[in-house]
């Protein structure tokens, strides 16, 4: 580099460092408020999946809270189990190999996909 190029480089570095700080300070002072203007609604859509097996819970509690049912799926499940003898004549109390667990009562498992919208929720 020539002396002229080095001098020009030093002038550019000095000028940018002096004016650069002021530019950064001005950028920090300039803030754009993020508020929702009056008259504009902000809607948030929530989705939830719940499962209710063997009628242990009621879907109406969710509907009271504003949830709407989008989709349902049903399947058969075992609600209760019982212990039986694996072969006739064995003793359930003393022989552990004698016990087997088998389904007792069957029921229906319902899977609900719920959705609700909230308008202008609080932050």
C-alpha cells in the first residue's frame, strides 16, 4: 500500500468509528411500539387432543369452556382386568404361576380433537 492509501484508510476508519457510535445510539432511541390498534382483533386458535376411556370423564366440561369438537375416533379397550387360574385345580394364593390376568369389562375409548378461538388474549 502506498502512503496515500494508508492515510485514506485511517481517515475512513476514524470517521466511521466517530459517527458509528452516534448511529447506534440513535437506533436504540428509535423504538416501534408493538401494540394492537383499536378495532383490530387478534385471534388465537388452540387445538387439544383428549382421550376419554370407559366413560371416566365427560366431554361437556370442555364444551362449557368454549372448546368445539373437530373430530372423534372410537376404539374398543379393556376397562377392568381380573385374575383367573391358568389351569383347573391350581391354588391362586400359593402358586404364582397359576395366576393370569384377563380382560373383565370392555368399553369404548373416544379420542376427541378439540379447537377453540380466543380474541385479544391478555399478555
